[in-house]
C-alpha cells in the first residue's frame, strides 16, 4: 500500500524527519527531492541509520506523467516483493 505525507500529517516535517518516519513505519520513501535525499542517504550510511529504502523520481524524467510514474513504482514493487534493503536508493 501507499500513503502520503499529507495523509499522515507530515507535510511540514523536515526531510530528515520524513525519512525517519518512513523508516519507523517500514516504508520506502518516494520523492522528487533528489538532491536532498541523496545527501540524506549518504548520511544514513555514514551514521549507521538504516531506512526502508528511497526511490528518487526526478521531475525531468517523468514530467508530471503520473501514469508512467505509477507504472515504474509498480515495477519496483514487483521486483522487490519484500521491500527495499535498509540502505537502498533507486532512481525511477
């Protein structure tokens, strides 16, 4: 299943808090904020702070095509039925 920051009252959380919340829920985080989350992924490794995976969705790649993005996410879910690894970062 999926949820959003809006649904869980997390819209105003900082990026680090978003990642920590997703990790605490055992959820991979999907974001278009590539620059910040690549940095956070590096920090997580350096600090030994595992997360449940990050999927980076650069805006220039999908250009607002929600159907294409959803299909790509469905393919990731199919290839990783047990979820992503604790430090995995994937690009759509």
